[in-house]
């Protein structure tokens, strides 16, 4: 019996040593992966959730005029900044999307935060910059805050992101999956902040916004990163000249395409339509909303 146990122990140790040696050789020989690629592989398996996809095509004639006025005033406003503000306002019309689900129960967020994906390392990787209370900020404020956060990420001055990416580089993919799950659950669902373990409180807010328009793509639908624990993903597409009907006549106008992926557990068609209408109204012409906001500040 003891001989058999000793033999089994030797066999297991030998097998483990062979596996470890093989893994080390594999890591040396295999092509290097970006942090983003490792996270993608560790995050997803076969889809089994109920996702809803939507598309908005919006005439942005007045929007581009608004952007031009802001840039003349010295503020580098883009269409992405306007979409961020629009989605934040839209979430006020669909509060069931401004929250998270824990153990089958919906819990609302106390504020409306929007996560924004930022290209870093010349487009080789992505990082998240969260805009807090986006519904209460002006488009210019969002523009300035996003620029500051993006610059910190791109220049390596964001200590939390730098520490996280440096750690991820040395973690095997098979270990990333459980790690990503627990980091997402603790931070994205429970709302804990544990800096020493890279856990941030609601790191992506209630929505994640990214853009492919600057890359020349008309539109794209984004899959849910499971660790984000958010109900809504928004993709800002390209602005293209298209024929539209104005006052019964066909004219050519600049049209923006915005696509969304929604988690059906949070929202039905009626609520999603309210969010979409508010977002469309703001993106079509931000000026009236800005003037209304200034009037409200004067009254206070």
C-alpha cells in the first residue's frame, strides 16, 4: 500500500513538473498578447444571456454647429462628449438601467456615472476613464475631465491602472477568469473598494461608451464584458452624409450612427424607447438643453 502511495506521489509530481515545464515553454514560444486580449479570452465563454441591440441614426447638422461654436471658444468638444451627456440624461428617463443586479435583485445607483474607453499605447490597448455624475456636468466639463483622465492613462501617470496592468502581465489566462469574476463581483456588483487588490467601486458606472467612428467604421455592436456588471454599452459610429427627408423634401445631411447593447434583465422596450428618445433629442441639438441648464442655475 505504502509503495503504491509513494509511486502515486512520484507520478503526480512528475506530471506536475512536466506540465509546468510545458507551460513555461509555451509562454516563451507563444506570441505575446496585449492585456486587452488576455482579458477578453479570460472573460467570455459561449453567450447565453438576453441581449437587446438598437441603432439610432441622428441628423447632426445642429450638433456640428454646436461643436464648432465650442471649439471657437477654446473647448475641444467632440461628438463622443455629447453622446456621453445624452446617455446620462437618457438614464434619468429609464432609472431601471441605472443600477446593478445582486443575487437576482435590482439595486439602483445613487448617481449616474459613465465609463469611457480610451485608446492607449497608440491603439494597442484600451483603458477605462469614468465620468462621475455625468448627467449634472456640462458637455464642456465632460470634455475637460475626460481629456485629463485620458492624458494620465496615456502617459502612465495613472498609478492604479499601471499597477493593475503590470500585475495582469504575469497572470496566466486560466487564472484570470476567476480573478476577473471576483474583482467584477466585488467592485461592480457589491460596490466595494479594495485598492490593494485592484478592486474599484463601480468602475464602469452604469454605461460604457466607446467610439469606432474615428476609426472609419460606420457602426459596431459591443459585447458585454462580464466583469463590468453594467446594463448598457454604447458605440459611437461614424458621421456620414446621407439623404434625409426634411419638410417633405429629400436633402443631404450629416448623420451619426449610434448603436447600443442592452441587458434585457434591466429594461423592456418601453423604457429603452424613453432613453433613446432623450438621447436623440440631446444629440440632435444640445443648445436648448444647455440654455435650460443655465436658466436653472440662475434660478438657484
